[in-house]
């Protein structure tokens, strides 16, 4: 050990090679998120929490008597950037990957990591297709089919919708998958979808699309998009006199207040994986930690899922007793009743967790807990 340290200091002094090249006594883990581009708005928060979790584990003594070395990669909010980041991860020689946030990015990365047999845990990529890539791909969030079923049931049972119009951002796998599952589940329950309209991410004026709703009868709208486009659509809809209840998926967050006024967002509901007021000791303790870093209104489910992703990986490494990616994968797959801040987590054969969910409502300038689901 002393010889290794002496060699390290000599090489650093001479400047011949970087110190990281000699980090043989660390456990290398990659974090792949969007540090630039459109997805940075949420991914940057996820990355901060990943760093927080790694720092906590290291302060507690690390794993297997070693510290975690977190290597960060930017996927630039694109599929191509995600592929490049995955290739860089392979070259870096990590034992596992945490990230990315979006399903489209995860689908770009997963085939590369699967081929190299490097475990990947995505906190928030909900497309069912992600884990279907292979047995080294895991997620901490529930999948779109799960939330599509819950949203369809909430629309029919709680909001008393019998007819729903759907507006779909066709640029993202997440949006199309969630729309398809909601449509299927809502119709199976006896509901009707009188009209479904597609739009693209770069659309700047939603008036023409919303105008196409005229002549159709519907009780509410379902917009399975992300915060920016969904909020802009809702704002324009309210301006055009569309005042029905509007429903969204886990792509929504308090970021919507950046793009639409509070009065426009009233009578809107969305599904999420977790909420800060859930009365669970582990969850409440986590919220207190977050409040030392983030304003209270910025705390969101993606942070909790990112935190759980790191601790799930740490738990698997401990149980595996090894940093060999294949053994870590096996330990992850065997995870049963892991207690995370988002609930108890067990992986089925498809490496998707069955876990609690919440329905939130925008009200008084923030999100409010309406209902909890425990499968």
C-alpha cells in the first residue's frame, strides 16, 4: 500500500499521468445524466442527489472497505450523446451505472451497456422497453403501463371522466408509451377517447392543435408530456376557454409554474413516484437532508428515486461481496423488500419494481398530495 501511495505521489509530481489512473482501491461507479441541453433542468437535480448519496456512503466507510469513486458523464440531452456517454463509461472501467433520467436516453445507452455486461440503474426512465433490452438493465421507478393503469382508474373513478381527449408529444418514447397504455386501460374500463392529437416538441403555438378539439365532447384532457410543453399547452387551453380538468403523468413537476400561471394550472392532476409529505420515517429524514441543499418547493420525486438508485446499488455490492459487474447484477436481481425512501422495493424477473405511487394536484403555487396507491 505504501509503495502504491509513493508511486502515486511521484507520478502526480512529475505530471506524467493523472492520479485517477491509480485509483485501484476505489469502487468506480458512473453517473450519466444531462449536464447540458433541455433535460438538464431535472437531470442536474438528480445528479446532485447522487453525489449526496455517494458522499454519505463514503463517510460511513464506503463499500467493502473501499471508497466509491463517482465518474460523471454528460449525455447532452440527446440520444446520440447518450450513446457516446455509454461508450465512455465502458472505457472508464466502472462496475455499474446510475442514470439516465429520460427513457429515450436510457434506450440509447442500454444496448451498449448490456453488450458489455455493465449493470445500469435508471432512476426515472419509465418506458417498458428500457428493461426489455436485457438482464443488466434495471430501474427504480415504476413503468408506464403501471402508471397508465392508475391514471385511467383515477380519471374514471375519482374525476368521473367518461370521455377523455389525449394530446401526445410524439418526439419521446415516454409520451407515446404512456398515451398508449392510458388509452388502452381507459377504454377497457368503458371510457371513450373521442380524439387523440399528436404534436412535436418544437411547436411554439398550440392554438391550432387545441382548436381541433372543437366539435368533440370530452370531460377532460390527458397530456402525457414533460413540464415545459405540458404547461404551455395548458396555458393556451385556458386562454382559449378550455377549463376542464387536465391529467398528466410523472413527467410533470413544479417546473410547470415556470411556464404557466397558477390560475391556469388549477384543476390539474398528475401521478408521481413519491411526495415529500408522505408520512414515513425514512422519507421524512430524506426530506430534511434535501432542505439543506434545495428550496422546499424544488424537492421532487426524481431526487428520491436517484437517492434510492445509489443505495440499491450499494446494497447489491455489499451482498455480492464483489465489484464484479456480473455478481452485482445477480445481487440486484435478487433484491427483495429493500426499504428505500420511495417505499419498499423488490425486483421481479423483468427487473421492474412494484412500488407505491401518489396522485398530486397543483394548488396554491405548489403540488399537493391527493391520493396514495400501495400495490
